[in-house]
């Protein structure tokens, strides 16, 4: 199957800088207590439900996947960059890592108890994102949890804005706009955080925690 051009371009861009990226973001939650707190909360919510796998989509070199594993989750990583996955497998041989896009995991409906998409939606053209969110809904079991992180705009709603990401063009999403797409996909928002830029951030950072409703809700 022919993949969208943006996937090929994104794959090539991250393959080219994989080793540098892995070294630069060896601890993606260092000095970010709010971000780390949300990841920890996500893990706790997953652990309170039935057992099942969690997918770290756009896992890069696997650092966040390993942190999620340390929190007691049955987690695997997936990334479209073969170079990133090679680094992840080398660094964390005890964990599973797959070369895959977010919408081509080959899993049955309701397989996952949780999904983390940590800045992995930012390179998708705006028109492609609703399909990704629909796929997240399909993959999650009822009651499953979703955690998203992305750069946001100063306005809470409106259209996404492209920016010159250091690897390849990316998009900042107004938080309300992203939340509305997720709601349209059938997911229920549990919490959100929009924080000011940190020392190494250029923009506001947004985090959305959502769940797939159960049949009794």
C-alpha cells in the first residue's frame, strides 16, 4: 500500500538524526515535573483497569517507553523510523519495539488498554489527524486511556499553525480544536494541562488525557 508522502518525508528526516535525537532527549521528562506527573497519572489510571497492553506511538529511541515500563505497564513502542527503532531495541532489549505508523499497527479492535502519543501527532497534516484519532478509538478497549502531548497555540481554538520544527515541518494545535477532534472520534476528555514554555521550549505545551467510554456510560 502506498503511504502518504508526509510519512516518507518524516521517516527519512528522523532516520537522518536518530542518534543525535536519542542523545539529546535521553530523559524527556527531566526537569519537567508537570509532564512527568501526567505520565504517572496516566499509568495509574491504566493500572486500575483490566490488564492489557499499552502502546507508545511515535516512541522514537524508546526512552518514554522504558519509563512507562518502570511504572508497571505492559508497554510496547512503535515508530515509523527504522533507525529510531534500532536504537530503542539496542537500549532496551527487554522491551518490544515495532516499525509502524500510528494507523497501521495491525491490531484488532479494543486490543489496547492505553495509548501514549507524546508529540507524535505534530507532523501529521491537519487533514490526516481525524483518521488517527478514529484509529485510536478503535484500538482502545472500553475504559482505555489516551495521553497526548503537543505544542499548542496561544489561542485555545482556531486552525492549527505550521512551524519550523528542527527535524521537519510540524503543527501547533489549539487545545480546544484538538479536543474537539478527539471528541468527534468518540473519546471523552478527563483532564488537560496547558503550560508555559520551559527553558528549552519555544511554545506553550498542551497535554490531553482522555478515555474511551464503556457501554454503560
